[in-house]
C-alpha cells in the first residue's frame, strides 16, 4: 500500500492475560493468555464452539470479559468502548453498504472521523487490493472476492493497530479462497499491521499465519509456527485437527540414544526423544499418512526404518496427486496412507498384503492417558 509511506505500519503487539468469558454455566473462554507480536499474522484456529470468535469479539470490544485484561501495546483496552479501540474488523459477511459505491464504502470511516481530503487514502487502499478501477461500482456489481477485498480496504484505510479477521474467506468458493489466502498474506506483509485471524480452516491458517494457536475447549492447546504444529503436535486433538494422523497404542520399551523404543503389538518402533510429549509408560505413536511408504512383503525395507508387517489394503482411492490407501493391520486397526502418484496405474489394489514403513524422524509420541479425555459440549454460543 502506498500509504506505507504515510506511516501505515502502525501495528502493535496484542496481549491477552487470563481472559475468561462465561455465558451462564457455559465457559466459552477459559483463562486464556497469549501475546501476539507487533506486525505479525496470527491465527486462532479451532472447531466451532472452541472460543475463538468470543476471544476476537472481546478484543473488538463487542463482548466484555468476566476476567483478565487486554493490552494493545502499552494501552489497557479491556473495558474501552469499541469505537475507542484502534482496531478494525473484517467479517465473513463483508457488511458493505449497498447504497454506497466502492469509493464511499472505503471512505466511510475516514469521513466519520471528520477527515476532509479522503481521496489519496482511499485510492491508496484500493491500489493495495488492486481494485482502483472499481471505485464507482456498487457492492452488488462485484463478485464475492471483490467484495472481500473492498471490505479489507475499508478496514485498512483507517490505519488500525490490529486488524481482526473473523472467518473472512468463509463465503468464497475453494479456488477463490486459496487465491485470497495468498493475497491476504501479501497485504499484511506490505502494510505491517498486526493481523488476528479467526478460522476453523486449517489450510487457511497454515498458509497465511506466521504463528497459529490451536484452540479447544476455550483454551490454547498448542501455539507455534504452522510447520512445527503439523510435524510435532503435543496432543491428540492437535494431531487430528491439523491434518490426519495414525495413532498406535504402545509402551515404552527402552532407550536408544536420541530415540525412545516403543513396543507396538510386538513391533519395536523408534521415536525421537525430542518429539515425545508423554512422560508415561504408555505412549501413542503417531505418524502422518503422507510419511508412510507401502511395500510388498518381499520388498526390501532398510533396517533403520520403522515398519509394521502383515497389513491388508482395504481401499485404494485415486485422488489425483496421490492415492489414498486404507490398510488394516493384523490387530484390526486401520491406517491411512497417502502415496504420491509418480507412475501410472494402481500399485496396491484392494486385497494386497503390504508392509507399512516410515523414517523414525517422522514419528511423534503423545500422552496415551490424555487421549481418552471426553470432549465437552460446544461452549461458545457465538460460534456455529
């Protein structure tokens, strides 16, 4: 955005401490604490009812917390009125004024604050979202993706210190949503404003965010870079919410330098010690479907690989870039395997006997005792 020359880089850090919100007996946000660095793209990711939207509404001033505080930079905004907070929100519905053209939609906040010459700022914002040529169109004449960009321009033109995005891409089709993911990241990088993005879409969060906080039951279960969360989940919820995971019941059976040896149904598997979050004897051994290779029983598997023999292919589904297999192990557990399609033809049709193998470094270990914790009912009435 050309307004970067006019100090558009106004992002501030956002700190939430002990944030709690109840609706009667329902606990929507449970003692949540997190600091979002200045100028970062931060995503709150979780299923409906996990508390992410209520958290965003408390930051926006649309809900009052029952406990805790919200600080923007060094400013306590916990109980400030919404219009007194240097934040703006982009909603899934866009909320554009149908009777105003694009230019006036973007100019609305500036005019409301009494700014006289809005032309340069509005056109800079439209340049940023690459739609200056639509300045005199009405919202009803725009596509969904164009409306989403105009809503973003309208929020950014006010130079907020934090931009709140509440499922902003949810109304778009898949192809356009993926395109807009890249656009949002480009815009955030260019303007330098702190983005707090709420979504239930894992791909959306992982594509755009510098840092992702996975929420469940009103709390943050794990926070970190997208790749770290995916490769090294610390709970079964994170392992299964971010993609798919195969989880195998095992017992700690020894130590081998930097690895633990875990017994799974008589099979000795190695797990990097640094990727084991359980301190119990019982360990859930996890491996992502795309990390597994299938081999015919007579095929060579290197000695240093983790392996499980005697699987039978129940299903092989062609999905373009990969074939997705369901393999039943001798103890009646089904494993999911994604095999990249590098050749032509189905290699392992249903009924094939196979060995599943993968590198020990692709293995993680979770707390088996925590895996059985029951899910509590949906707590957040603001989410659907």
